[in-house]
C-alpha cells in the first residue's frame, strides 16, 4: 500500500508544478539596468515618441535635445532624490495656432513607495483583455539624483499596457515643486482670414 500511495502522489506533485509554471508565465523578466543620462529631458526624441506625440523639427533641435538612453530598471548604485514627470494632454494656443504640448513636472517627497512600485514584477498581457480607451494622460518618468543625473525607469504595466495603479498612486503622492509647458507639434494652424474687397457703388 505504501508503494502504491507513493505512485499516486507523483502525478499530484507534477500537476502542482505545472500550475506554478503556468502562473509564472505571466511575468516577464526584469528589464536591464537603465543607463544614466547627464540630465532629465522630456523633449528628447525617444521620450516624445513614447508619449505618442511627434515633434516639429523647427521647435526641437537634435542639438538642444539629443538622444537619451532607453528605459530600464533602476541601477542599484543610483540614489534618486527627485522625479521629473513628462505628461501629455496639454494644448497651448498662440498666434500660429493650437499646439500639442508636454507638461514637465518636477516632484519631490518620499520616493520609497515609487521605487518599490517600479521594482515590482513586470506582468505580460495575454491579449484577451478588453481595454477601453482611457482619458488618463500618458506620462514618462525620470529619476534624478543629487548631481542632476537621471535614469528612465521602465515601470511595470497593467494588462492594458499602462503603468500599474501602484506606480500612479506613488507619483500622485509626491509634491510638485515646479511645472512648465512646452510646445511640441502644431496640431491646428490658425486660419488666415483674407479680407474681401468692399463692394463699389456705381
């Protein structure tokens, strides 16, 4: 009986291991450590692209806003003291027309919850979820150290591809110390009104 019991237990153990493997398949490997940039830049080409915008060359030059490293995990040696958040959704209007803009927010506070949220496992989407259109603004983050250097963290995302609630809540809990808005792309040029000739009286 003991031998038979042992044989029956083997499929159960194998089945349990199979279930564990199936659960772990929903978690992707942690990204490689991000390279450290000289400064945070919300108007860098890669950041603008990740925000879903396109830039006008006449507004943003490669000299002023060069390429920046790709997002990744926060390097263990990097000690963040602040956050720069690059946010879409703002529209600016001037004599030329209506512009898509990026809002740059400098944030400070307790970074512990944010760093913990950024270090959470990265889950992968199965593609079976229904993801309705969201009116929540898209954002990209920079972490900044005391020397002004910065890294772009790759935040874990939810099943719809957006930053997890833990990341959003941690960012929302920080204090805004400075904010600025920058034109990126002329979305709608101001129409030029051509004056009509006055009718003549014969």
